[in-house]
C-alpha cells in the first residue's frame, strides 16, 4: 500500500477500478438490505412506511414522524418517490433509506482521500460497504431519519475541513458553497437532532482551521441555508409553540453524570456498535486489537500536521464532541447503540488513514481482520429476514381471518404497528398506550367492535377479572383475542345504608367519604412500594355481592388488587390477584384508559358480611387517592346494551350541528352522539341543551350530585340507560355558573369542588359589595359545605362575620387556619413563594422527630413537577437533610383562587446526631436542564442560593 499520494492527487487506474468495485458493492449491499428488510415489522419502520405510502398517494404530507414533533420526514419523502416509481411496498420504502446510504459512500471516500490519500479513501469506503450489523441495518431499513443524519453529518464535517483549509490559505470561498453547507445542516437538523454533534464539530473544525480568516461576508450564506433547509421545522413550530425544542431537555448540564456517560460510551455502547459485544472471545480480541492499531496510526498521522491535518483531525474532533454530548444527554439512557451510528463514517476514515499509514508490508492485515469480522456478521440480516418472512405469512393468515370475521379495528402493542403497512391498511392495529397515527386512533375509538392482538394491555387478565367473555385464536407468533363481550348479568349498587364501616389500614372509617358521590373527598391510601394496603368493609347484614367499581379523580390506580369476602365459612377469595390493565367496559366493547377509566371487577355472586380489598402500589406511587367506591349486588335483566332510543332522547345524532350545551356520556355513547364529551376534561358545563347519559345503575348517584348543586333535570329511561336533560320550564340561566360536577367513570359525580366554592365566593363578594354581609356569610358557609376547609372561603367568612358584629365566631373560624409560626418571605421565581414555616417541637433528642410545615404560594400554571426542595439542617455535628419534591402531590393546577398550600414533613433526627443548636438552610433545585438552584429573592441571609431560615432546633443529650 502506497501512502505517498496525498490530498487531491488523481488516483491511478487501479484505484479507479477499486473505487468502482467498492461503490458497486456498496450499492448492491444496500439494495440487498432493502430486499431483506422489506417485511420488517419494526414499529418505527412501520410508521415511516405509512408516511411514505400516504405521501405517495397524496393522502398526507407530515412534517415529522407520526405522533412526534421531532425527526422530520425527508427520508420517508424520498421513500415515497420510490413508491411512486415502483409501487408501494416495503422494498420501495427501504430503497429511500438505501439511497442515502449509497450517497454516503463517495463522501466517506472523499474524506478519507483528503486525509490520507486515495488508498486511505478506498480503505475507509471498504469499511462502509457493509459495516457492522447495526450500521448495515440502518443503511437499508427505514427508521425515519438516521440515514439523513449519517449522510449530512459526514458531509458537513468533511466540507468544514475543506472550506476551513481554503480560507486559511487565503483563497475565496463562494457564497453558494456556504449556502449548500447550510442547507445540508438544516435538512439534517430537521430530520434528526442526532446531527447536533456533527454541527458542533464542523463549526469547531472550520474555525480552528481557518482561524482569523474564518469570517467573510460569504459566510452569511451558511445560516441562511440552515434556515432554508430546516424551513419545515421552523414553520411547524411557529404554529405549535416551539414544541420540537422540548427535545433540548435531552441535553443535560455538563458534569451531572459525565463520568458514567463516558464509561457507558467507551466500554458498552462503542463495542456494541462495532459488534464486539458478541461472538468468540478470540475473534473479538483480534478485531479490537486491529481497530486499536489502525486508529493509533491514524492518530499519529493526525498529530504530524501538514496540509491534510484538518481532514486527519476531523474524525478525532467529532469523536470527542460526540462522546461529550452523548455522556450528558438522555441518549445514553437508552440501551441501544443506534445513537452512535453517526460515528461509523468517522471511524471508517480513521481506519482508512491507519491502513494507508502502515505501508505496503502489513497494512492490509488489520484492515482485513476488520472486514472479515464484518463478513461474519452478514448472516444475521439473512436470518432476520427469514424470521420476518415467517411473520408475514402469519400476518396474511391473520388478515384472511379478520376479513372472515368482519373485524376491522384491533388494539395491538406498538411492536406490531408494522402490520398496518404489511396488510395494506385494510385493518387498524392501534397502540393502546398512545396511537401515533391520528386517523387510526379515531377509527379504533369509533369502532363498534374491536379485537386485541398478542394480549395487548393484559386483555386476558381484564376479561377474567370482569367476568367477561372472549375467544382466542393463534396465527404463529400472532395471538388474537376477539368476540369480546362484557359480563352478562345486570347489577345494582349495594345501598350505603347497608355499609357498617369502611376502614383503612390505619383504622380510619372512610365510609362516608367513599359513598358521598364526591370524587374530591375520598381517602388517600398509603403503602410502601411493593407493599399491599387497602380497605376493610363491614355490612350491617349479609349482602349478596358480585363486583366492585372504584374511581379516582387522578385516574391513577394501584398496580394490582385482590378481593376476599367474609362468608359463613370464613374469608373466601372472590378475586385472585389481578393486574390493573386500564381496560374497561363501555356499552358492548372494551376501551382503554382515559378519564372514563374505572377499576372494576365482577365475580360469581357470594353472600358476605364483609369485604377485604387489597391493593399493590405501582412503582414510584406510594399512595392512591381513592374517590368513590361502589359495591355491586346482582340485579335483574340483561347487561347494559346499545339502545337506539338514547340518541333520540338526547335529541341529536352524531352528524347534528352543535347546540347550546353538550352531552356527557360514557365512551360508547360519546362516539355515537354529536357534541358528546366522553373522555375530555370531564367537567360538566350547563346549557339549555345539555344532556347527561348514565347507565341505570348510576342514575341514583347522578340524582344526588345534581341535587347537591341545585340543578333540576328531567330523567327518562332508554333501555338500560337513563338520560337527564332540561325539559320544558326546567332551564335556569343561573345554571351556566354551576361548577363542581364531573362526568367520570360513566357516572355524574361531584368533583372539582374548589371551582364551585370559587363561584360561591364570587357571589358572596357581590353580596358584600351591596352591603349584605349576612347573605355573604350564608353563601360562604355553602362554599365550605361544598369544599370543607377551603382556605379562601374561611378567610372571607371570618371577614364577613366581623362585619356582622360576630367577632367571636370570626375568631373561631380564623383559628382553623394554619399559619406559620415564623414568617420567612422568599421568592423563588415563577411565582413560587415561601411565606413561612413552623417546626415543633423545637427541642428534640437524637432519634426523635420534628414536624415541619412549609407555607407556599404557587400560581396554577407553574410546572413544579421537576422542582425539589433541599433542606439542610446544620449544626455542630454536621448536617442531616430532608430533601423532597416541592409541594409533593398537591394539585396546584386546581386553584381557581390564589391559595396557600401547607406542606407537612416529619423529619427524623439521626440517632448519632451531636447535641447542639441546628439551623435550617433551604432552597429550591430545578431538576430539569439546565439543572440549577432557583435564585432566591429575600431579605434573609443566604449562601449559594440556600436561604437560612430564622428557625433553630436544639438537639439535646440522650437520656
């Protein structure tokens, strides 16, 4: 091998022939890959294939990968062109990605040639003809943007070296060349944010090479080209509030986990990228040694300087920048090497430089070891293609069966989303956890009948736990659950008068809170993670029970639950441990998740005098906010069914125009009645045409909730359903102001009670303005009946009573307000404000506890989810801490009036704490990028944004 030819010298005949052979081999490999991966069922492939088909057919022109606001559609657009030329198929889609892989080959050659001569370019190109297994895969199988990121990232770094060298030599660079660079950068940035390290490395290389001559007026064409190339991204974000740039949170502050990221990058992901994580130990060691030798010689050449120095140093600069970005970004959180793919061309250039530098005698050997190892990986795509072909045969059989059964919509795991493209979109396979294609989500929501694929979402467990029915059929690896039907028997509520008690694990009786038709009043059930907690119900007499329904206003339920009943023979299991699947029955079919979800079970009737409900907390949950609990007893008649009379009673079909007031109904009816909210905010807002549809089982609860808000509605039966609306003479314009009713879990209940209390407070303030203090006080008492203890109402009631001359009563109400013992006004920005704190007792012994209450104000639109309060209690024995999330699980968003939130913490003094006086220093840390302590504005002393509170604790000697 001759390394004497450098820079832009013309290659000889042999080199030209080898270039043609390697380019032809690379093109052939990518076409082969496109053929092998044409039946891919990877879900990302499935999405990009759908995008290509929709663009080719003129049905849609998405700016981004469906369901995301990042990863642009350039690659699927090129695939759409091949679909137009050759027909829509997986092969045509893959050809779009393969084209970018083909174009990458001459770019790698050019960079390697400029760095080490023609032989270096050819060696670099040889490394990229097939490459490691993952690289080969992403050079042929469409994933949305990786092919674009590799091509444009490599092109930018190579051109940055070239243009920087020209400027350093004092040569003029025309504006069109900068414009081309900018357009490539913009297209890459729109296509995949993974190009950011290449942009940074290109900028460093250009400025570092050109130095003082970097600037010229022509250079202004580069940012203009960048704006032009990424124009779809800018236009989309102008209309959507810059949503794409939430991805900036993927990049953390340098130093947060840098060393861990570097270890992961070099010792785990890089070997995985190069196929060094599997195979015979001796082979992996030989290949690793070959890479080390080649890269070491490349580094030696890069350090030597000379005219080609920028090209030689480029791969190392890019590698360094990429490793830093990777180490401090969320890309390192994913157990995959695909985010390192942009490094492959740079590593190929290093390898080519090293091979050329080793000379004639044995320079081929390390390169042949690398290429030989790549050859050993080539059977993997063939084996993968065989498995995919088998899945395709199963899918075709499944499609024939679905046609026979007239099934058109299915819930399926995202991993099988590719079936949509594979079966030509004749069926909808929608991901229950968040479908990316809007039309699919709408189709499966509106379907009268659904099936489920591969036990998606735990459908089997759901059917068993609810005593429903289903049939199953298998097509190879595809398992179909169909003919889903809800439990057959009708039910009714066990009247709460038969409930003797409902006790928590701590012994508190929460019977009234669980049966008052108010979601806001339910108890909070607490338990450590992976521990069971629950409720013990007792009845006044034996009651036949056949099921439960549990509602929570948070719609976040325990991970699993089980149920026992106390019968004449003792405690008997009624429901074996069942996972919370987030399926629920509505009408004749199951739906998934949303605000109408309820945790429910059905079982064979059993006469019991008590029930034990046990719940297992989900990971990171710790507590469960229960709302309403209904116990079912067998009713008469059949299960609720779809009754054609309901739309007629409501007075509108699905296609009717909007009216003055919406319809509130469960998901089944929400998809069949116009202006119906079946899974929106859930808050009921009244107009003359408002209607509420509930099953007859829930009618009594709806009556109770409406009466509590003083709303009179007509009730009519429609089969197994009850329709509430305003008949003649029932509508009152004052109902427009009614708040605090929600449609949740198929029932109309009280909820959002602060909103209703705020309405009543507004009425009271109007009465005060008219001089009616007594009327204002009465209205404020109503507000407190609706929302007990609501601080804004208590404060105003005390003031109104003072005006009425009832000072003692006003003082009694004020005494109910918890106030800080110590004022400490600290503004942490964004409206987050500490008003003060209380600590008791102030004197404690080691091992004892101190209850600390913090008094906060926070605007309702503030995102506090990533704020952490750090509390350092410091004294002669050092420091102990009580760091915790700001305001815990307080619902600051539910704040119709400004409110003071009291956060209570029980702090344990460590048993080895040295006696003495301890001060409290605290602040707020923002745990999302840029990850820093919030700046505190206060008159109190502070250091490093930690404020010293005017509170001290005295730790005494042990007894």
